[in-house]
C-alpha cells in the first residue's frame, strides 16, 4: 500500500442531491439478453428512467423505438438514448 490511499478524493462529492427515476443501465441490468421489445415493456415498462427532460416511463420511450428485437443491452440502450437524448439530468428540485 502507498501513502496515496490516504489522500483526499480528487472530486468532492458534496451533499446528496435527489434525482427522480432510475439510471437506464440499472433497468437494463435486470434483464437477460437477447430480448424482444414487447417483453421489455411487459417486464420493465412501468420503470421510470432518468432522462435529460426529466423522468419518463420506459413504456413511453419504447413507443418511439421502431426496433422490435435487441440482441444485446448495449443495442437497446443506444436506441433508448437516440429517443431520450443525452445530457445533464435535472435534479428533483429543478
């Protein structure tokens, strides 16, 4: 072990800020791949996902995706991100 382990963290985390919804990765990690879109909707459609525009139900996001079958979770996440976009996630206070 070195003395570096005792140093302060590089980033000060500060107080916890509430964010509504679950990260997309958490939702997709609960599924086994490959998976059909209808099965994702049945299993996780009521899950609320964090998006740059605020929390959204996954079933609402799935309506805007034309693909019906996802071989891997990365493929699914890419399609979801194409719909919801990327960017900062608003906190519950905003």
